[in-house]
């Protein structure tokens, strides 16, 4: 019997794509499958270029197929998630803002990434390995299972030799496909649609000027040698013999020229628009998403869909994925520098939260990852979801997203044993400035009936919150508790102000816990207005909220000299009863 796509109870985007991938795998091998156990390996793919820091936008290229592959594994199928490291790509430009890199790296432009020196001080042998390393570590922390493939190794080992020779033999067919997407320009007019970089490379590689202006290119060659002297790809193929596979090229950078036999030569690669579909056919890829920059009409994914047939393969199914942004930043670009990477994100958030950000939005929906104050709201939302999962009130799609965030088919990711509020942990880290004993004292007082006995109970979340405070919060926004009372402000208070402080101080000892102080600071203005301290918002007039804000501002000024700060209950616990009484004029 054929494979039957086994839908889960949910209808989230991951399950739907898993259904489609399983069905497509069956279509490609009709009648050959009798059970899940004997099903062919389902192949999904990603590709990353280690041309610089691999940022959080690039992570979507991996997370989308990972989540789909993981769902298929959960159903009992064997899945291979290929991650192609495009480390044999040319070094295009020197990224800005990279420590240990200066303008001298421009002399390596045109070389394979694996032939470019790593930044000064790096422990890795070359540029590609340097930037791959952090991503490899991050993917492991995120629980992403994959089969990594170095394109340098694939090409230089001769693994693709037959595919290269086939592409050269059928270069006319490939050129005919590319010709459909070249925009011809009338004399004296600018080209309406610029050729993308891959097509320009193909033109340079062929030595045919006609390629660039859209006319017939009898000398088109889909293969680009790296120079035998300077290692750069600024080469022009001038002749090729299909029978002997003799290929002659010259280098415009250093003037070197040589004739080689392509059936034994491994120092070069297919141009991108040919390389990508070749790999689809070679690996039997069933699912691979593509970014919006690869999915527009005439771009790599569309053109590749036609070229893959020349290699006897089929185009993968897969969505177009939208860009990922950062709060306060524009679209990310590795070449512009300063772009947050998965490693940066994992310093301030747990892997589960980062996974959740990618799974809760469909691939074609853009979203932002917060490095600013918004991270606290995201954590509040995440903890609320966890609570709904625990009490059974969660919606099915949200439950699926949560399950995919906290673990994979291999098991759940390591988690914080006692996940206290990130907002609270950040406030404590801010106030205590790294003093572990003080942090433990404060956190143990949050819930006197179930006191914290070790900071290990709130790690790694505490460490993430502390890193966020130390690296993402500007110095002027950090909390510094006053050393001495603000005598001038205290003496200027009217009767209502002095009375509000009296009510707070009288209730401190009895309410010395997070919940108790929360009720106390919100209750003081209610009591002053003649209402019960536990009166609900529905029972109170609107002006009570104004009175609360005024009272809170007064406390912040007396404690930290600002209008705002960490949540007052947490701040009071952090300052301690004796110091609070001193600063409030007791």
C-alpha cells in the first residue's frame, strides 16, 4: 500500500507541509513503498553561505525544513535534513565591523571562502570555518538535527564531476532556459531588469559579451574555474572540447592561462543557477524553502525549476519564507555588519523561546526578534502559553507550536527547572549588578512558602536575563539605588504624599513577598481614596489609576531617582526592608 500522509490533530503549517512532503515522496516512488518502515528516505534541504556572520534571518532557512523534518520523524519516517555549507562560493566583499578584519582582506575577493584567511586571532583554518563554527554550536543548542555537507569538499573531491561534465555537454539546453529570463535592451536604453549576480557570473565565465545584453550566447559555459595561480574566479573559459573534456581558461586578474581536462580537474564550480538545481537532482531533495529574494519571477528558484529537469530531477516543494527582523533594526545583511546571530540571541534567550518565534509564524509571515525591552513581553507571552498547556486550556495549534518549541522527535530540550518570570530575573540582575548572594536573597523572598534554595534552579534563564541587562540595556537605563534619602523631596511632600509612604511602610513586614508587595503598592492609593485594598478595577473610579501612577513615580524618585524602573515589588525586595525604610524617610 502507498504511503499515507498521517495528519496530526493539529492543522498548523508544519503539519500541512509534512503531509505534502510525504505525499510528494510517494509520488516520486509510486508503488515502491509498503510501509513506513520501508519508505524511502525523505530528503529536505537548507543552504547557508559562511561569507560572514550567519544571522537570524539565515536561521529561517534552516528552521523551516527542520520543523517539517522533525514532524515527519515524529510520524515514524526516516528523514535526511541536508545542510549545504556553500563554502566554495566566491568571497564577494569584505564585511564591515568584523573584529580582526581590515581592508587587506579585499585582496582575497574572488577566492573560494575556504581559501580566505580567517579573521586575525581566530582558531579556525579559514574564513568559512570561522563563521560556520558559531552556527554549528547554535544549531546543536537549538536541537536541530542535520547532515552537513561542505561544497568545497564536494567539488574538490570530484563528487560532482559527472554532473559538471553533464552540464557542460548540455550547456546549450541550459543556456536556452536562461535566455528566457534575459531582458533584451534596445540600443541607447537602460536595461529594464538588471541581470542578477548569478547570470552576470555566467556571462563572465563564458567570455560571451552577448550574455550580458541578452542576445544568443553560443559560447556560454555554466562552469567557473578558480585560477591555478591566484585562486580567484575572475576567469574566462575560452574553449571546451566535449570529447576530450579539454577546457582552456584565462584569468583576468593575474593573466594566468592553462588548459586542463575537466574529467580530472576539480578546482571550480557550476554557476549558482545551475549549481542549485544540480544539487536538487543529485540529492533527491523533496522539500526546500527559499527566501523572497530567490522566489521572484526569473530568480534562482523559478529558473532552477526548469534546469533541474535537464539533470533528470524534480524541483523541491517548499514555501517562500519572509524576512526576519530585529526590534529597532532594518533588514539584516551579513555584509553590512552588526547583525545579530543565533549565538547572540541564545545569549539572552533560552532555545525554546527562539524556536517558538520561528514556529509560531507561517514561513511567509515576517516577524521580529526582540533584543530590546520587548523581550520581556515575549517571555511573559511564552510563560502564559506554558501555563495554558499545563492547565489544558490551550488551543490545538498553540499546543503544537509549544510542543515543537520545547523539543524534537529525539526528546525535550534542557530547560530551566524553575522558570521564574524573565522580567523579574532581569530586574534582580539589574539591581544586584552580578552579586550572586544578593540575587539569591531576593529571589528566595519572592515566594516565602516555596523559597529558592539555589540559583541553579533558575538557570539558564537567570544567566540569559543577566546577559541581556549587561549587553542590551543602555547604561543610562540601568537601575542605581540611592545611597541616601532625597531629603528635599521628602520635606516637600504634602499630607497625601506623606500618608501614602506611611501606609506603605506600615505594611512592609506583613507583605514582604512578591505577591504581598504587589497588593500593597497597588492598594495604598485605593485605601487613601476610601476603598478596600483588594477592590477590583470594576469597583474603582478611573482616577484611582492616576493616583497609582503618581504614587509609583514618587517611590521611583525616592528609591532610584527616576520616574520609572523595575517593577516596584521586585525593586522593594531587592533594596531590602531596612534600606527601603531609610530611603522613604522612616
